[in-house]
C-alpha cells in the first residue's frame, strides 16, 4: 500500500486493518491467505513460508486462512440471526450432553426429579455469559480469547489462553471416548476397537474444523436433525422403565445436588471461552438482543432436554437389569445401545452408529477454537497457520484419548468441575471490565489494539482477582482428591458439597473492581 493510501485511512483504523481491507475484495473475502501474508502486523509469517504456501493454495478451495486477525465490518457475510441457534443446538445435541445427565445417578446418587431440577436451574443460569459473549464477536470482530486481553492484559491473558487450550483438548478426549464406547456397543460379537472408534471420530472432526468458520456453521446447521429424531426414539424405548423416586434426602442430598450442579455448570460454562469465535462474521449492526436470544435458546434446548434424558435412562435399571449390565460393560455407549440396538436389532444398531457420530458436532468447536486460542500465545504462534494447529491438536487428543479410554467418568467429572471454577473467574472479570470500566459501550474499545500490550491493561488487577477466585474455588470445592474447608460443611463431611464455582465467582466479583480502579489510576489504562 502506498503512503498516500495509508494517510487517507480513517484515524480509527489501524495500519493492520487498512492493509487487510485493501488486499481483499469487499463482502466476499477471497485470497485471504495472501492478504494475511501482506499485512504489516509484526507477525513473522515469513518464518513459516512453506506452510503459508500450502494455505494459499487451499484458500482457493474455501479453506479459511484467517486466524485471530480482526474481521472488519465490511467483511461480515453471515446475516442470519439464527446462525448461533443452529450452532449451539447441534454442538450440544450429542451423546456428550447425555453423559452429563448420566453422572447424576452414577456419581451423585440423585433421583430423576432432583436431577432434572438441578439441570434446569444450573443450565439457565450458566448459559447467560455464553449468550452475552456471543454478542461481543459481532461488535468487535475478534475471537473470545483475543477479547480477553482487553480485561486481563496481554501478559495475564496467557493464563486463560493456556487453560482454554487444555480445556479444548480435554473435551475432545472425553468426547471421543464416549463416542468410541457407543460405536463398540453397536455389536457384542464384532466390537470395533476403542482406538479405531476414536480415530474415526477424530478424522471427521478434522475435516470440518480444517475448513473453517463457514463450513463449521454449515455442518452444525443440519447435523442435529437425525440426532434429535434418534433421541426421541430412545425416549420412547426407555420411558416406561424410568423411576422418579430414586435418591436421598436431607443435607447429604443437598451436597450431592450442589456437586452435580457444579458438573452441569462446567459443561454449560465451557462454551464461554469460545462464544465470540462463532459470531465474528455477523454484521456489526445486528441486534445484540437477537444474537443473545438465539444463542441462549440454542444452548438450553439441547442441554436441558438431553441431560434430563441421560438422568432418566439411569433410573431404568430396577426394571431392566440387562441394561445395567450393558452400562457396566460399555458405560454411556452401552446404555444407549441397550435401548436402541437391543430391542430394535439391526435398525437400532444403525441409529446407534449415527448417534456415536453426533460427537463430531461437539468436537468441531473445540478443535476449531483450539487453533484460535493457541494463536493468542505469541506472534510466532499467530504466524503458524490455523489448519496446522488443528491437525497437531487432533493428533495430541487422539493419543491421549486412547490412553485414557478406561477412565472416562473420572476424567469427565474432574474436567467439568475444574472448568466451572476457572470459567466463573474468566466470565466475571470480562463482564465487570465491560460494564463497570468501559461502561458497556463498544466505543470504549479500540479493537485494533488487541496486539499492542502498551494499549492494554497492565494485568495486575486481573492476576490478583484471579488468584482470589482460585482461593474461593479451593475453599468450596468437593472432589474425590480434595474437599475444601467450606465444601466440607455441606452434606456428608467425607464428600462435602461443591460450591467452588459459586465462591470463585463471588471472590472475583468483589476483588476485581477495586483492584482495577487502582490499576487504571496508576497505569492509566
């Protein structure tokens, strides 16, 4: 770009954005890879020139080249406000969601009524920040972990970035395991090896997440349809065998409800660190209310219904002991197979295969966002093409899933609860920064400064508030490996009741505002 052209750009548009805008046609953004290579944003893409040559070639065939670079307002082509609804409906209409409901009885010994009420309350509460953050992507054109820099600062943001990378890989592991278990349950005589099932699911996930944003949304728009039909068929098979009065009472029951609630919260809050990733190509002037509403509805419809279905399925064992045997043999996959392949033969087995593959819809956002999260670590990480990170991340979780296949429930519960702790802290800091210190106004952000640490918060306030949130989580947690001082006061003293994510939220919410006030006063930003 000539110097004259640079000077004619508006003062609110950075050199980086001008380069990207000039390098690409308006509206339908093509030749994205070349435009990125031509940017002057201090990202050393020339160090990976051979990889970018491949990306440039694939770009011609619709593979998304862009990573965390801002999507400018005139490059937004996703105009349907329903897009977030289909996205989150499909991502949660899977057997992973069903597995959350199963934990209500298998680990926390809750009856169906208690489980259902817990599922409804905690999902309605914990999906609020996910829907809220979805509106941010459209307003600023930045990915979720990139946005976190405006609250955490450049340095401290490395903590949620690393944690989110771990979470994306962790979710892909447990999702693949439950998918492989379901594939094994298709046949009792010629069972597919668990490792083979994991690889099949991973390959299908790679194909879609490799292609990028547009294909991810296209896949999620339709993939939920056969799954919801199969779940209704399954409901018809198990409904007459369910029991609603299994469970305890008193303080022990209260502790179990809170602990299961933390598990449900971990699954729902798990999307907060990815939310804005899937709205960055929506128009800047699209109604935030519409994005919020459709996201919220798209999340809660499958979360509440499918988790409750999983809880209901676990109450059938009193009348169907063979189903309990199937569950003991193949965990969640065996339970699903007992209600489909058992009574329906070959057709039921076919439905079970489709249900197993539903896990792909849940893994896709994890792998797609893993690459975007990783790019936030450093300019060198941003210089690595997104598609390369997707492939490397997939290989890592395939290996770990094969190794950990026999520890599914323990891994799932631990992952979920730890996620609820740190995501409560993450969400609180972002929301308080936006509402209190930026007064809820998008004009108080300069999105082009996302890579300029001098224009971002210092990060001391967020670091200290995060530490206070962790302290709250430790006091309130109730895990097999540790029960906090406050957590032990709820329910059975041996197992306690988990209020870690509630205390993490409270401790963070109280400490961040005064710390941030002092930071702004000293640092000036």
